[in-house]
C-alpha cells in the first residue's frame, strides 16, 4: 500500500481549451513524468488530451 506522502492529488486540464475538468491521484514513486489522459471535455464537446497541472 502506498504511503500518504507519495500520493499526490493532481488536476487535469484540457489541452485545447485549458479548463481544469478533472482531479485524480498519482503515485509519485511509480510515475515520474506528467500524467496525460484522454478524457471528455464538456466545453469542447469531444474527447481531448488532459494534462496534469
């Protein structure tokens, strides 16, 4: 189980409009790079890449 200090709460922002639509957790030890997920943006009305802010 991950320690509390290794788990970060991060915001995901749409790469096209820049709005912060989602929040998720990321383990600092397992993922060193920035998180990029394809999620639905309700302002763009399509699936876009959401990057960690």
